[in-house]
C-alpha cells in the first residue's frame, strides 16, 4: 500500500460536552475514503473534575469528568480509530489540585484514555519536581519539544514527539510550551531552557514528515491563540512553518466555534483549534484519507 495521502483538512467542529443526547457523526458520509481518523482534544482543564454548579453565572452545570468520559466513549464506539489529546494546563484551579498536586488529574486522564498531553505553565505551579512525581500516575505521553529539560528531573520523562499508529495511519504529534520567564517563578521551573518555538516546530515537522513518514502531523501548543504583538502564537506558528496539518492550542482560553484555517509557508491549509477552558468543551476533528492519493476537496461540519 502506498503511503496514505490526506484528502484535505476536511472538516472540523467544536463539540460541546455538556449538551444532552450526545449524538454520532451524521452530517457527512465519506464516499470511498479508506481511512477515517477522529481527533478529540481539550486544553486548560485546570483541575475541573466536577461540573460547574447550577448557580454558576457563566457555565451552570457544564463540564465535568463524568460527561467528558461519556462523550469520549460515545465517539470511540462510533469510530475506534480515535486519538485523545490535551494542550496543557491540566493542573491548578480547584481544591483538587491543592490537595492532590496533580495526581487525580493524571489518573482521570488515564482513565478517559488520553494518548498525550503537553506542559502548560500551570503544570509548574508546584514545581518541576512535582511534574516528575505525578508522571507515575500518567499512562499517556507527556510531550514537549521546545523546553530543554536535560538539567532537570524531567530529563528522559518528556518526549519531543510521538508517533501513533492508528488503523494503518502514522500520526506524528509534537508539542510546544510558552516562554516561562516572567510568567512562572524561576525556582519552580529551575534549569528549564526555552527554545524558539518556530525553529523547533519546523525541525519536528521535518522529522515527522520526512524521517518518520507520518501521514498526519499535529502540534500540541501552549503558546496561545493570537496576540497583537510580535509574540509567537498559534496563528503565527501556522503561517511561519510547513508540514503541520493541525495545531491544537491552549493557554489563552479561547472559545472557537470552529477551527481557524491558516495558509502555511507552502500555501497549504493548517487547522488551528482551541476549545476554551475548564473541560466545558471537547474539540472534535475528523480526517479522511484514501490510498490513491487523489486531490479531492471534500468538506463537512460535524454537529453533535
């Protein structure tokens, strides 16, 4: 079988975990596409294990691990070829973190079937040594490519990238973190060295595309969606690199109704998505591939 070719960054939607009667994919039926991959993703959950209370002014009864777990199970029953990813800041925000230090968050993410997460700035709130200690509870990959962790307790525990083989597809995932200086106290991140995210992203995408021959390349980004300054964000990252198909973002708690589409250095489309915060939403993006390498332009929106 020739290497599978991605038809298009075909369709995407943000799915709301809190709605009743969670449905299945019905808005689009692929024609002869031989491979269907579903990506589910979260960001900035911030230790929100329980739903918001009924009297919350903004998100009454929304979110919660139980709803997220049920939603994930429904999607996986529809399409077993599903990857579950997180863009960082799983820690900090409720007393669960104050009491358990991240243990409960990582145990529950493991139970929900996450494949990978990355390091947000709030992962450092109890210090870098605490991240290392909590990884014993994580049966998923913790990824980061632009922090040099060689002189820290995370050395060897965090991977620059990972390749997931799903239904004959090779999905390459790498991750980027925000600059910690001025955001996190030095005594918490210690000898962690921040590296240029655009340069690192291009290096990682090249490795995954050319050396490891991935069919799809995903960046987990905790850089932030968009800034008015020259500070690197997800939109700038997409425009200044190539070979990345999807950027799953975090940090800025941005609620996007649908992914943004950005032209990369080669003029190809990159999806950029972010789904708010606190586990209120789960992003869902479906990709379709064929074996012939045709250049069709099919698009759809999934409504759940």
